[in-house]
């Protein structure tokens, strides 16, 4: 499986089972409008991921798991707040939306 679309899974509460997918095969993941998902840390097991969309999830604790995704090229997260506010891992990515605001 190279692509997984979990859009509009309103009753979904956990994505921990994503680690059962072969880490070398999943390249594209969309998780959007799944506001009951409490943690997205399990995504860090998908080392071949190149595209990740976490749209309208309300809030996630942080994006530290992105450090485990060496192939990641794009990260899209409109409508999702990063609680710890640390967006430094986004600096090396080719495409990020929304772009982090520059420090003033």
C-alpha cells in the first residue's frame, strides 16, 4: 500500500494500528477531519512517507515524530494547531502549508 486516505473518518479515535503497514511502502497519508484522533505519533513509524496531510484535526501535541520521516517532502496541516508550538522541523521540507510565521 503506497497511499492511505483517512479523510472524514469522524468516529476514528486512534491511528496506532498504522504501524502494521510496511514502513517501506506507505508514501502518502491523508488524515483530515478526524477530530477525535488523540495522537499522531504512530505516523513516525512510516519512514518512507513523502507526503503527509493532517488537516482539521483541531490540535496535536507536537510534530517531533517528523524527525523519524527522512523521506518527507511535504507537510500540510491547515486547521490543525501544534500545541507545543515547535515548528522547527518544518524548515527542511520542500512544501509546507500553512507556512510557519517568521519570529518577530
